[in-house]
C-alpha cells in the first residue's frame, strides 16, 4: 500500500539522512577507480586505451549523474568539456593519444573541482618525472628538447600543424593510463592524509 507520494517522501527522507549522497559517492568512486584500473591494464598490456572503455565509462558516468536530475547531468557534461578541452588541443597537435584527453575528461567529470585537479596534477607529475628520467637514461633529452622547440616554432609561425614527430617512435611513448591510476591513488592518499 505504498503510493508514489509515499515513495517520494521516503526517497527525500533518505536523501536528508545522507544515504543517497554516500551511495552516489561510492558509485562514482567505484566507476573512477574501476575505469582507471582497466585503462592502466589495457594501456600497459596493449599500449592503447580502447574506445569501448572510454565510451563505456563516459556513458556510465552520465547515467550516474542523472542521480541528481538534469542539473547533475548538465554539470557532468560541462565538467567533462572543461577538463578535456586543454588536452584535446594537445591531441590536435598529436602530442598525446586519442584516449588520453578522454581519460582526463572522465576524471574531471566524475570527480570534479579540486579532487580532479589534484588527480590530473599527480598524473602529469609522475608521468613527467618518468619521461625525464627515461630521456636522461637513454641520452635523448637534448634531441627531444630541440625537436620540441622546432615543433613549437613551426606551429607559432602559422604553418600547418604537423604531427609531433616523437610520437611516431613507439619506444618514446608514455602510457598515461598507468600514471592516471598512480596519480588517482596518490591524490586519494594525500587527501586522506590532509584530512
């Protein structure tokens, strides 16, 4: 004998108690860490993050954002666009893979705000340190910096954007899926440590 009005009251009562918010946070965390674990695995094993993984995580996150109604869905889409846009420009220059900008967009859409910024910062910090050490060990640092300066001058001169030549060398690639998982764990530990 539960009417739809009684069900609505029960749902609003649960929302006031915080059960709904905690469940939503748990689902978003499970989505994010599950997505990052799968992305790290496929990126490390095959060197790519598949489209079905990024598309599936985006779609599932969009469904979970509906928990807050239209405002949650629109907020999810806006956060995705804001966090993906700078990395999309790097992808246009062919300085990163096609899945990497979507990876950062999904991190931004699911976590949002400063937690997403801290995850992306940790990801780029760990990937940058790894790339620097790798270039120092292989002796390619000077050549890579010269190549980067040449590439920037070509782009700034208004010439056609070329694919960044270093991306063509498979041994020089950095797999950001792995570092995104490391960055998310490090950002989570830092947030827990700071209280």
